[in-house]
C-alpha cells in the first residue's frame, strides 16, 4: 500500500495513494497509523481522494483507526472520498460516526474546539 504521512499544524494527514484498498493491504495502513498515534498524533485525517475502491474489510479498518484515535483522546476525519467510496461508507453508516470533509483545510479546522464550548 502506498501511503504518505504529513503534519499540518496539529493534524496528521494520512494520504492513501493506492486506488484499490483491499484486505491484504490493510495491515500497512493500520501499522503506520498506529505508529503516528504512538508518536502523539491525535487529530488524524484519512485522505481517500486517490482511492476508487474499498472492500468491507477496509470499512472495518477505518473504524479500527477511529477507535484507536478515540481511545487516545483523539479523532478521525475522512477527506475527499470519491463518490463510489463515499457510497460504501454511507451504506455502512461510517459517515454517522466519522465526519467526512471535501476540503483539507475544512477537515483540519474541524478539530479546533468550538468557541465557547467547554
């Protein structure tokens, strides 16, 4: 699996650069994400712009990443899924738990606490 990981402010962007994300590739995604969380990453953005296909195991993997971040006091946002991928995520109900964003800046800004919220 081809991944790119970069920091933008407090956010860690995990860019999946592989078009077809299927079960045999998932251990790489999980291990690289876990390494980032162990290094202190809490605001994770999973960029799926390059992904045109996911299988059901990938949906489970995304939920595992969500739980990993949440268990450490963090959060996961999904960035720019293609229509087919977004349909799969919506059918599985992922969008009800993990926010989906179209724009990178919007996904990063959404981690900031809302003014007046305690």
